[in-house]
């Protein structure tokens, strides 16, 4: 788990992003502590967010609709960056209810797992990424193709 935060010391206010493999090992260890500390002044960090660094579930076969490929192509964005967010539990712009459903589905054991859905803004458009409950298939599509 990566931690991103800001130092609570008003004199310092450093923004901290831990990163595995970071050359400043002390920085990484401080930022990964149970109560992360600023690597500069060792004051407690105000956590902005925790970011998973590993895959939470398998994607299975990856499919994409023509509409989603068009949206991604026109924007210059790659599907890989959105798939990476999806598989790490960054569900994008989902509402609180759907976000919670995904969180429960990730933790559930078969056969009680539900599908996982992410929704992202891509330029002026949006895409959905849906991983089936069996984790055998992930589809990238435009909302109108849902």
C-alpha cells in the first residue's frame, strides 16, 4: 500500500508519496509506517489517500468495444492506464453506493463475488470497465454500449 499525504507541520507542509523502490529508503519506511511520518521533519502526515500497489483481483480475458477504443484513440489515452487503476481498486467516478459494492465484491469469496465496475472520464467522454463476477473476463466499453 502506498500512502500519499501532506505533513501536518505548518512550517514544513511537505507532500509525501511513498513508492516501492524509491532511492530514499528511509522516506519509504517512514511513509509506510502505521502512522506515517514526514521524511523531512518526522511530524505525522495527514493521509490524503492510500493507494494499493498490487492487483486486487485477476482481469481474465480483456475485451474492448469499438466505441471504447474510439474514445481512447481520440483522447490519446491508453487502455492500460485505466486497467491499472481498475485492478488496483481505483473505481474512478463511481457514486458512493457502487464504490461500496465493488469493495464488498473484492473481499467476497466465490460464489458470492459480484462483478466489479469502474467509470472514468476520458477527455469529454467516459468509459466503463467491468470485470465479471467469475473474474474470467474484463470489458472496456462506452456507457451507451452498456
